[in-house]
C-alpha cells in the first residue's frame, strides 16, 4: 500500500462548493419546514389578489430555520410576480427607524440618500410602495432600539403584509400598545429540529459541499450529535467547514474523527455575528466580560458603571441576552446563599469543547 495514496496532491481538494456551508446560503429545497413556509405564503396571498395582506409574528430559538424559510418564500414570490415587492431587513445593524428606512430605500434602488432626514426617507418609500403590494420582513426585531418605523408603515402603506422574526415570544409584549393594536398579527412558533431532521439537513449540505465519500461515517455522526446538542444547525455547518479545512491542511482525502475533534476545540471562537458588527456599548460590555470572565452579572454591571457606562441595569441585562444569543458569551444560572444570580463566561460552547 502506498504511503501517499490517502494524501491529497497539490491542487486537489475535498470541497466541491464550500459556499453551501455558509449560514446565509439558501438551498433550493428546504427540508422539514414545509408547513411553516405555507403559513408565510398564506398571509401574503391576499396581496396577489389585490387586497392588503395579513401580518405574522414568528418566534423560535436561534438556528432552526426561521430566516431561511422566510427567505425561501420571498424568493419564490419574486419569481412569481412583479406586482408584490418583497423587502427584507435584518435589525441586528439596522436597529433604529432611520436605519431601517435608509436600508429600505437602498433596497429599492434610491440614490443620493446621504443627509436626508427620516421623514424624507419615508416619503420616498411611501411614493413608490403605495403603487403595489409589499411584503416587509423584519428579522431579529428584538435588536431594535425603537419601533416607530413599524407604526409609520402600518399607518401609511396601503397594501402590505408585515412579518417579524425574533427568538423571543416576549418581544411582542414589549411593543408599544399603539403598534400592537394596529399590527394584530397571527403567531407562528418554530419548533426545534429533531435529531433526525438535523441529520437530514446536514446530509443535504454535506453532499453539495464535499466530494462524494470523503466523510467517514463516525466523523459525520459526531457532527450531528454535537449539532443536536445545541439544536442549532449553524453549529453543524461550522463544524463541517472547519473539519474539512483541517483535513485539507493535513492533506487527507477523508474527514476523520480526529479532524472533527480538532474542529470542536475551535467552536468557542465561533460567533453568529462578527464582533465588529456590535454596537460600541456591546463591544465595551463584551470586553468587560472577557476581563472579568466567570464573574456575576451584577459585578460586571458595577464595573460597567464605574467605567462611565450610562445604561440602566435592565438595558444592560438585555445586552447580555443579545451577546449570549450571538454566542459571544455563555450565561450560567446559579443559586447561592444570597439567592439566584447569573455567571458570565467569555468562552462559549463549553459543552462542545468537552469532547
């Protein structure tokens, strides 16, 4: 047996299309979310008949297909008709009314937006959007600093369907009463994927992303198990990409369990969003958590105030929840003689690294 048979030659690769492993990639066929996609289509359908649409509030844990399922429906809508305009905004960065309107204007192709005020931006939107039906999708609405844009759209855009996506059901009760009364949405809860469904999704991505036969069964099973533990498909995609890259670096023709194990040790550096996308306050809090890794949330807040931080403790807690959701940190609930508290850890995915 040749010593070099199982080694990649120069220019060879085990990847066929690594883009398929990107978190934002839209597969042509989305498995296990047919019922949810039908619900999206149902609230939009009246727009195709010349009427106003219905509104939808979608909630569920991170990484279980909310965004992907919604984008599937928007893509199909775009391919079906020109009489309904699909518009998508992620509120992670576009987190104020001005930023939302600015992004919508960009999506619609408006130019020379610099120095325009919020009301001027909306005037542009209103003129164009009231000529057709429009589907607004606002993703990650729990990141918003204000929701005034939602009230304005509800009041002044004629034929529309508004879909909001969030990880938290409580985001609805936090909306202003004026918005809730006009929004009056239907509710759609995304259930977590089962382990078998996670396996099916990862198999689909693996078969598109890699050349056939390069994954050892044991290696792939470990990825599925780790992904099922977090119930977040994005973790599985990250592990497949990293394990494949490690295998290539070692000139291996197959992804072995040792490559997956090495990928798992790197998961603590994995973030759903890049750190530079965080607002300045969030970056400041993250730096304090790194400095005081393993401290109580109250102690970190005290350090924040002492460093001239101005937000309230409740707002600080919301920022902590966002950092936890983005996998920049992990939180641990503990009980002691002084009652319950939350411990903040800078290193994420502690369970996954215990391989």
